[in-house]
C-alpha cells in the first residue's frame, strides 16, 4: 500500500510502488489537473509539489512520494485565488491551457523562494516548462504581476 | 436517421420549461422555434423562460480563443455580456451542422457577420415582443443586459419573460447590426471564460475524460512507417498483472491503413510498460530502405523536371533580360511534427451498434459523420449511433484535423466491453505522423535594367497533401495545397509562372499550422529579398515598388515600415529583415531585427508583427496568438525537423525533437490592422512571414543567406 | 562523477615539506612541473614516483573528462548532458548549493535511482553540481590544470589527501558507473579508476606538464 497526502487529504492506494506519481494522481485518485506531456521529465506539464518542491510526477515513483505531502494544481488554492492564478487570469495567459497547471506549479516555487524575480530568474525557473502555444511572454508578465500582487512577500504556500 | 439524431440532441439539451431557440437553417436563413424537434435548423441561442441564456460554440477550443470569440459575436448584438450567459461547446450533434470544426483560421472570418446577424435578429424580435406587450413603439425600447427596457417608463422585461410573445413574431430577415462605435465586446480586450478553468486544473481536456469502469490502452505500431503486421506474441504481456487484453486495431490516416497491436490494461503506465514484452513481426514492404537524406537528394533531382503549371501570367520564356539580370535559387524545408502538448488520445465505449467517444478534436462534426470525411464508415457505425464528447483541445495545429487516432481508439474499444482510453506516448506522437511535408523550391527571377522585377518563377517540389489524404486525387494535376499562397501575393509582376513537381512518398502528411505557407513563404519571401539586393534596392522599397495598386498587403508593409522605422540605420553587425504573406487564412507581415555577434551567434533583438484582420473580436487574444505564432515559427526555423533513418523516425521526444523554451524567446511587438475590408483569420497568418523575415535580417546583418530550414542562430 | 563539497571540512593537516626538495629535483629531472602542494596527513608508506604518478593521472584524466564525470563539472553554470556533453536541455542552473534553482532543482527530475528507459533522468539520492563557491570545473581543463586543481584545497572542496582518496567511493562518484541505459561508462572500471586515482595521489599527485 502506498499512502499519499494529496492536497491535505490522505489516500491509501493499492498500486505498484514503481508507478509514477502522475498516473496515481490522474488514474487512481482522479485528479486530472496534472498533465501528461512527455513522460521523461522534459516538458513540465506534470509538475506537482512534493514537500514543497516542484517535482515532475511522470518520473517520480509513488515509492518516493509514499507518506509525503503532495500539492497538485487543484490544491494550490481553494478559490483559484493564489496570486499566480489571479495573475494568469488577469494577463489572459493560456491558449490551449494544457501546460499551465505545470507552469503555475513551477512558478509557485519560484515566487516562494524569490518574491520579486527578474526576467533572468524567471528563465532560470521556468525553462523546464514547455508551452507549445508559445504563451511565454505572458507567463513572464503574469509572474511579475503575481509578485506585485503578493507585495514581494515570499510566504506563498 | 436525421430525426433520431436530432431527438438525441434534444434529449441531451432538455430545458426546464418553455424555451426559445434561434439559429440558422442549413440554407443560412434565420430561424427560431419553441420546439426544437419540430424543425431542422441549427440553434445558436437558447433563451429559457427562467431567463437563462445559452450560446452555443460550434468551434472546438484549441487555444485559439473561440470559446470567447465565437459567442462574443452573438452576445454583442444580443446585448448580453458573456458573464450573463452559459457557453456550451457543441459535440458534433447533427443539429449543429457540418461546420463544427476549427481549422484554416476560419472560425471568425466565416462567422463574423452570420453570428452577429443571429444575435441582432434575436434582439429585434425581443424588442418587438416587448413593445407589443406594453403596447408602445419599438423605437422607445432598447435591449440591455438580457432585458428589454422601455425608455420612457423604465419598464423592464427579461428576455426569458418575452420568449412566448417573441415566438409568435416573425424574425427580421435583415436585422440591423450595431454600429461598431457602440460595441461593448467586439474589438475590446476581453477575458476568455475558459481561462479560469485552465488555472486550477478544472478544464477537461480529451485526455482527462473519466468514464466509470474505464480501461487504458496503448498501441504498438510498426516502427517502420508502412510496415504491415505479420504476427505478434503476447504471451509474456498477458502475464503482467493489470493487462486485460491484447489485440489488433486498425488505424486509417488518409489513404493509409495501418494495423497495430493494442495492449489494454488497468492503467496507461502498465499498458505502456508492457510494450517491452510484446513480440511483433512486421513486413517492412521495403520501406526500411527509406532515408531522409536520400529523399532530399531525390527531390533535388526532381527539381530538374518542368512540373505542372499552376499559374502563368504573361510569358516568362519571352522576357528580354539585360545581361546579369537573372537570378536563381534553391530552398529546402524539412518534415516536421505538430507536437501538440496534449498527447493524442481518445476514449471510446462500444455497445453493440453504438459508440460513445470522448476526445479532443478539431473536427467534431466529422467525427459524428455530419461533417466532411467518412470516419463513421471507417469505424462501421451509423452517424446517429455515434455520440461525441468534444472536450478542450490541448493543442491542434492541424494534427487534430486527422481522425486516425479516433478510428484506432474505437477499434481498440471493440476488443472489450468496457470503455477504453487510448493514449499515445510522446514517442508515438513524434514518430507516427501524419507530418507536415517538406517543400523544396526552385526560384528564378528576372530584373529589368532599372532593377524592376519583370519575371518570376516558383517551382515547388514536394510530396502531396491531397494524395496522402484522398484516394480520388488525380496525380496528373497540381496539388493546390502545396502551392498555397504562391500565386496569391499582391506583387505586380508582369510575367510569372508557378509550377508543381509531385514526389511520391509513402508517409502520411497533413496540414501543420499555416499549412504550406509555413514553408513556401520562406523560399519566396527570402528570394524576393535576394532579388532586391541583386537590383541594388532596399528590400522594403523593392517590395513597395511591386505594389503600385492599393492592397491590404501594401497596407501591412507600410505599417511595418512605419513601426520599424525602417530607414533608421542599426549598428554594424545588426540588420532588419521584412516579409509579408497572404494566403487563404489571412495576411500578416513581420520585421525582424537581429544582431550577429563576434562569436558568430545571432540574437533576435525584436520582432514586429503586423496582422491585417479587417475586423477584430478580441485584440488581446489576437496578440496572444501572434506571439505564439512567432514563437512557433522560430521553433520551426531553429529546431530540427523529423528525419527518417532506415524507414524509422530518428527523433523520439522533446530531448531530440525540441521545442522553444521561455529562455529562447525574442521580444515581440504586435500590431493589428482593423480598418475594415475582408475579415481575415487570426490563428495562422503570424507564422509564414517569420522565417523569411528572420533570414532576410540575418542577410542584412551579415551577408549570409540561409536557404535551408532548419538552421541554428549561428553564422 | 561529482566532488561533494558538503562533506569535507577543514581538518588538521600535516605538511609534506619533508620531501619537498626531493620532489622538486625529480620534477625538474623528469620534465614534470612543480611539486604538488598537498599539505595533508602524510601516509608514511608512500613512495613518491613522478613518472608513475603522472602516468596514473593521465588515465584518471580520461575518466574525469568522460561525459559521466565532466557533465556535472561544467565550465559554466549549466550542466552538460549526453555522451556529446551538450548543454543540458532546459538550461537548469547550478544555484548556490549546486542543487539547482527554484522549480529546476536537480532532484525534481533526477530521482534517488535511475529512471527506467532510454533518455530518462539518471538518478542518485544526492544528485548535484559542485556549489557556486567551489565550482570544481573539469570542462576545458588541461591535464596539468586539472591535476593542480584537484589537489588545491581552495579548489577541491577543502579535501586533504585522505578525503580525496575516500572521494573515489562517494555515492555520486560511483554512480558514474551506473549511468542508466544508453550512456557510455567512463573508460576505466570503478575498481581500476580507484586504484589509479590512489596511485596518482599516493605517488605524489604530480601534474603532467601540459
């Protein structure tokens, strides 16, 4: 049995400990906000927080996540009101939207550790997340806006 | 048959009480009815007695913004804000007709007036109903936020309260459209209602469909494209816990039929891992000798053929050119993959003679047998027995115009009773096509003694999109899709001949965002630049000299000239390049500025992108689309294509078939031209001008001419 | 392979000055450059031999410059990747501690063990680059430069001789020999490497001339 604490709820799963966390989240628990893009840690669509770090759930085995705290896009905020979510909406960032769960989860770690990032800091944090639609200019703008909305504080969840 | 399907839709669109439906008949006439079952027409507005208003979006949302822009056309005229209505995505229902598709940048350019007309007719009939109810003049009433108001007495009735009365009245045949100066939605920076769903994980994409009891499947396809399955051995696969069934499934891509081996299991991960234990034997049919390098050499040889003339103006063979007034060049572009980030997927459940499908597709009505194509025949179901759930699309780019992955998934679902979700791995998506075909271009130009372009020839040498998609294609004819835009440019050239040499290819090909314009524009607009230099003229001036008559293309170039301060000299090592391209989807032009550094690297300083739309619905969305187009265009220029080695695709995933990342993007400035005229598309015209404008800028900065895609930003 | 800077601390050292002169003479005679200034506990049983030491280092150098070692000892702040040592896709940065930055920390992709399949992230519980204040660059270093750097405590993570020797058995170093499918192993086996590494160090840690 694997025990995962996802968005503060405990799930007991009868899965192979080798199963990537991505598939446990999507297919076993039914949280489909976390996306499958490449399966080899190249695109970042599957980013979730494991004990606060932006891990790629497509290569993170359930075994590593066992008894650990996981936050998915569904649990980032209760009302879609994390500063990044507000900023993403304000700047109309997504096109197809498929990559943005991962983009936002990655950006959340950036803002937590660097409350007012520069463009270079954003590149350093976000170059692991592919957006095929090319919404990168807006991702940048929205991260700057979120930093502003949060008043430059680093205490993002 | 039609009735059954219509009843099916009506059943799924049950309203709580009395409701008024307004829309278009198949002849394009305005129509309304209280009872949808009584008549066959496509409703776009539903007003319920409760006041609830629903607008139907028939254009699958692939990221291009139709979830907002399409209903906005109706809402503007109906005097409701999008916050006050429910937007419903249609699912290929028979009722909604054969235009439930997103492709060709067509959603707005084909609907701009018809949808506004529906909204305006609804508004007028509701005003008429209110005036009648109050026994006042129609001119004393106006519509506002879902209600009709009597200006003098401030009496107010909601649309819902007026439907019964409205239903008795005739719809105006030619309702008066709003004066654009009163627009509240159109032309304004607007929020897209799908965005909040895309920031908290609640947007449901095809791959997110959850159907109770669902199984998961992968399909192992011939590694050599064109191989046929001889046999397979799944003994070891069946021993893996979680594997439910292994069987064959047919996939049809245009004229090609492939059979793969499906592994159905309790999770995608188990099914995908089980592929390693599957033993398959294929007959490669000789296609394992296919190599991209050989094929490119073959195309270069074919280039010597005269080809079939697509368009001829004047007589290029009878032009007297001064000595040295002649220039020739050869351009090459690669095969590329679409790489939508949502991997191809489709969930299907077969119950006897019925099938239910959950997927992301660009062509909802074709999936249900209402639109073009014969997918229902391929899967063996009558159209009325196909139910589709058309979910958000995690990127289309033309890949999801093809329905091969849906056909295959339905065939997989036939193997079991449970619903099955078939997911393609990223490697599957990269390697199995259909791909954008390569185009090679042979160009010739002739300049008069004054340096004026007086003769021009563009010969395209390429495999054929039509031949790959349609068995009835006549190979003795020009595939117009491969000549896209070439003869449509506004340049006034007295002698012109454009021709096509078709090359056989056994690999399925398909449109890729902006179709062939994404490759032939590179050749043609780069070559125009070469001719300008040959004529010792400024590339902008040279183009404008070819545009004496007023044209939209000329407007675009003049705007670019102004925005880029074209004549302002850049420092040594830097340069500007311009390109413009008009084609079926629309019209755009770009100026790119680059700097070539001492270490031979090239950086893009900025991109100025102008798009001519005639009318704009949501400028903010257009800017987003244009930024994305430039970035996709840059990726197509600088990242590798798809290469075949011994019949197999050499690339696998984003590590060897990379996409542009946030640290690689240039500064992009977008300008939208909206001074009326033909309404043009948004999704694609941002792509074709980019590659030539970049190559032209590099030439201006360094004197080095790139004639083959892809190329790295290194001299 | 990696040098772990975090484990090493300053330890009491003993100068090797006793044989300083002898080494200098040998170095000159054998066309070998300066003496290695290894000021650390002197293993008494060692016999200095500049020829054997330099020969050993040349083999060590081949290992250290193999992609499995050099890729995480890049000249810049972005690790290298693959047998061709290209810049790591998605350009992850070193960060202060060498563990990456923000959403691109090494362990976000690099798991405690190798991920299955080709072209998936290789793994180790302690995957990292040298830290920003001790970059331990291999890429571009000549044998001479690298040898000198490896024994310079200011550049080697403050390791003395014993710690350098122990480093050959560091978990992350050893993982170079378990790189996952599709990746070439270093040119020597780990046992050979360790033997040669010790030989280089014990015989005087001489640097080749170039």
